[in-house]
C-alpha cells in the first residue's frame, strides 16, 4: 500500500547520485531508520537493481512508494527542481557517470552540476544540503599530510583535475550556507572503499594485473586513511541530524571522515590483494629514482607516483565532536566485507588454466611442482633432496646406495608388520597390500607412452634419412648439444640442477606468465630480425642452397630469394 506524506510522519529527502556505491549505502541506512520517504536520483534512465537488491529493503520500499527513482542530469537545473521540489534535505553524491576524461564534461558534471543543485535548492526552499566531497581537495600530490585537519587550505595546484573541480564544488556549497534559509555542510571521506567501489579497489586490482603492485614505491611506510562506505553513509546521516538540530558549529563547514585507523598503504593493498589471490608487493623502488628514470616514469604516471608514495592521514575529531560521527564498521571488517564483492576480479577468475598447469596436468605432479599445497611440495622437495644426498654425495657406488636403502625399507616394513596393535594405547595401522601393486591401467598407460615416444623417434630418424625436415634437424642438434653439456657435469650436479629447476621454474612462470611471455616475444622478434640481417649478407650460393632445401621458409610462408638479396 502506498504511503501518504499527510498520513505519516515521514520526511522527504533526495539522494542525488543514489546509485553509486556511497549513494546505495546511504539509501540503505535511511530506509533502515524508517524516518524518510526517499527520492533516488541518478543519471541512468531506469533503476536496475543488483542481484543482492532483488529482495532487499530497497525493493520493498519501491513497491510501497517509500522510495522512488528519477533520472536526473545535474547539468539540467529543471530536472533537479522536478526531483527535489517538496523535499526537506538533499544529499549530493557524485552521479555514477561523474568521472570523465573530457575536461569540459567533467567541469559541467562536478562544478556546474553543483551550482545547479544549489540554485534549485534555494528556489525549492530546501532546508539542508549535504555535499559528499573528498579529502583529496587539500592534497597537492607533493607534500605528505600527517593528521591533517580542517584548517588545511586548498592547494595552489591539485593532484588531478577531478580534485580541483571537487574543491570548487565544495567551496560553492559552503558559501551557499544560510542563503534563502539553506543550511549546508560538506564531508571529506578519505579513500572510500567497499562493495560496489569503482575507483580504489579496481585501481589496486588493475595495478596487480599489470604487475605494478609487485613493486613498492618509496620506503613502503607511507600511511593512509581509508574509509569504509557504510561509515561514509553514516557520517551523512549524522551531518543531517546535526544540521536539523541547528548546531551552529556544523553549518557552512567541511569535515574529514575516516575509519580512525590509519594504515600503511601497502599493507591495505596487500590485505585486499591477498584476499583476491594476488601476490604481496616485495620489491622496493625509491620514489625519487622512479621520478628521474625515463623508462620507469613512463611506466608509472606522475600522479600515481605521488599518490602511492605519500602519507595522507586526517584528523576526524571535528566530525566526532560536532556531528557525532563514529565509525560503525572497523577497517578489518570492511576489508573482509569488500573482498567477496570483487570475486570476479580475483586472480585466475577471468582466465582458464595457466600454461604451466596445462603442461603439467592436474595430477599430483602438477600440484606439487606448482606449489598448490606448500607442505606437500616441501615434503616432496625435502625427500628428493635427501635421496640425492644419499645416492650421489657419499663416497660409495650407486649400487651400494640402492642396496642400503632397500635394506632400510625392508627393515621398516618388517618392523611395522610385527608391531602389536594397539601399542601403548596407539593404533598401529597396517600397510594395505594393494599399495605394493601397480594398477593395470598405469602399466598400460606407461606402455602406450613408451611406444608413442619410440614411434616419434623412429619418424624423426626416418625424416633425417630422407633429408626432408631441416627445422627438426636443427632442434635435435641443439638438444643433443645441450645434453652433451649436461653429461659433462657430474651426476650429482645435474640432479641438483634438475631438482631446483623443476621446483622453481614452473611456479615462477605461472606467477609471472604475462611478463615472461612478453619478454620472450620481444626476444624472439629481436632474434628473428638479427637472423634476417645476417641472412641478407650471406653469399648468393649459400642462399641458393638454403632456398633449395626450404630452410628459408617460416611459419608465415617462404621468404623469396629476392628479399634476402636486398
């Protein structure tokens, strides 16, 4: 049944930008208070509820007319007036499309849009306007901010154009206080995050995917204040209550909003990334070094260097004292609630098996070499290392080592078989005889593999005898030469190298697959270019022979003799 404002004590409020992640949380808290009829306004033409909103407080509020949705373009004052007419308070949050690469469009959305909101509030006799600003309005990107308070001035130059426009919009809101009976204030949340975040968390994850978060810019000790989305929404509710109570120390002022738990930026980043399956950053790069080396400067934009290497902590005591703000969700709890909401960005969620996993398979060998279970892998590595030490390092023959280890295994098995069960209250489990049997399927698979390998070698030798496949000839020649180099080493050295390679190479390749593939691709192209230059300088008779036997052919097709002569 629809709710009538005449028949209820509910007040009307408007949440501009009510579908971005801060707006959604604010709408939810306003509905829970059961004191408001809420008009949700945003730039999307229709209200599309998320899956978790299908049977939520919001869906029930819409069906009962306690909440309604309006499409609003803040650049059009008439649309704003249509929504806020008759409302008591307006919460001005950024619309979902408020970030634009077009500077003029960004200005119109942020600054001109705020001018339109203020003008519409005056004309519609709105009593209170609360603006969601940003702590970055006092950050110049160069100087650290340690426990900064509201006395900090706007910088001469901002860290980016969006912060500049936000500062202009905030100033407009604060200067509009007490005009036409309108009371205003602004909230400056520091580094907002939470489910639905479209900036901080995606930035951290994108950095991880590109490899940036494997590097720590600066000394890694720069502190930051992060604010969970529900705490930001709670601060808006507190600010509205303070303005409604005519607290003179609130109107016309801005307040920093934080979780009151400053944390190292890289610790917070690792907290999120490790929850999503990414690696913790371990390599430190001095910020000054990053700023002066051209190659690294191109890799790290200047704005990113400033943001990731500077301390930015803020004092929220004014918000605590004047609007009664206090965090309702701790930082750790907020991170725990945030990670599952970004499961689609988790490592490996958007890709199938890694190349290393495809090569090794999904059996026990693949799991061990890819360190799926660290304890299991370490056990296998330690066992193989001990066996290597037993067979190759002592001053005895291989046969003698095998005989002694077989004797030890026999003694252990016999001893286990003779022990009483239970013994001293402990149950001694017998080894099942089936453990000593080789399954028929395993023998069959092994036989097929050996036969396949034998047939491959026979086909290769037949190809050599006919002089058909020069590519395979060169591959086999290089392989035999490498084998000769390995055999020139001692068996213990070869085994140690193979052991270390097997337990590190596949794991490292899986962790840095994209980077290694890029390096390999660039190296291959460089080698191919060098080979082309060398071939072009070969004498004509040699080119004729190579062309005759199709050695100049590539995967993309044969290269003409004229190309090599040029």
